[in-house]
């Protein structure tokens, strides 16, 4: 009986050892499975990187039909950007032509005018005339005094800023007068940039419309750039989340969104 008990215990110990080894093997295998190899981790970033460069490409690589929506959005935003930039430049050229052919027709031509800052052309739309740079005769410098002209408005602002009373001039050599004069000299339109819309009211109205159309087109083009960047980013995030879900579940997964008037729903599908 004693030998039988010892023999049975030996068998039991052997079975327990086999079970423990088998369990350890399975536990080791499970631990290795939860850590994806380096090549798999690298592949997880392939589709997000592709979508970041070209929206929809990561989804199409995964066989997801919504990639076509990202790609179509990209093409639409790009076409709108090109169209709006073309409109903006056409209107900018239109207003420059009006400025040269009408507003500056009575003044000496200056190639620098066409390439000057856009603020100059905006001021041409707001004021019927630039006014003179100096009303003095000979070497005497006298700023433009008509406040309905651009230069006259600049001189009025300088007087209101630096003089105690804009209608009572301080002595010509005083600091107040010199500061106001310096303000005028740095902001007034010089002799090579004078303009006048006198007797050309209709042309000035067309000029103002061209400025508005150009500004609107440039502003809308900037909005299209923002939409393009958003499309790249959303497509890349979509591809990244889909990859992570598939890797975590160990089976194909899909991420989709449903947009409504008042809410947005996020759907996750995992194949079984």
C-alpha cells in the first residue's frame, strides 16, 4: 500500500508539473502577443502618414470607402483655392489699371506706384484726391490743409495729436510743430504718388467694387487653406484610430462618423 501511495503521488506531481509548464507557456505566449513587433508598430503609422500627405489615401489602402470622400473634399478645396486666387489677382490688376488710367492720368508716370503697398490703393478708394504734398512755393514747405483730401486728413490728424489746439499753430521751430511735421512727412503721399478722381465718380465706384471683390476673394482663399489643413488632419486621425482599434481588437475595425444638424455620432465597428 505504501508503494502504491508513493507511485500515485509521483504521478500527481508529474501531472501538476506538466500543467504548470503548460500554463507558463501559455502565459508567456500571451505576454509576447500583447507586445506587437517593431515591424507591426511601424506599419501602424503607414496609413496615418499617407492620409496626412494625401487625405483619403490611408483609408483607401485599408479598403475603406470613405477614403474617396476625403479625396473628393481635397480636390474640391484645391479647385476653390485656385479659383479664388485667380479672382483676387484679376480684381487686383483691375483696380491697378483704373488707378493708372484714371486717378493718376494727370500725373507723371511712376513704375513704383504699381508695386507699392496695398494700403496705398485702399486710400485711393476712400479719398477723391490725395491733395498736394506741399502747398508752399519755392523752398517753403507747407502741408496740405484741405481735410477732404488724403494728405489734408493726415495733417489734421497730426495737428490734433501734437498741438494743444489743432487750429492754432505753435511756433514753427517748437517741438510740438516739428513732431506734427514729422508725422505728416512719414505718412503723407509724396509727389510721385498723387492721384485725383475729380470728374470720375463712376470710375472711382468701380474701383471701390474691385477692391471689395479682391479683398473678399483673398479672404475666402485663406478659408480654403484652413479647410485643406483640416481635411489632412482629420483623415490622418481617422486612419490612426482605425489602425489602433484593429490592432487592439486583433481583428479589422472601422471608424465612421454621422453628422447631423444638431449632433455628431461616432460609430466603431469591429468584425467578429
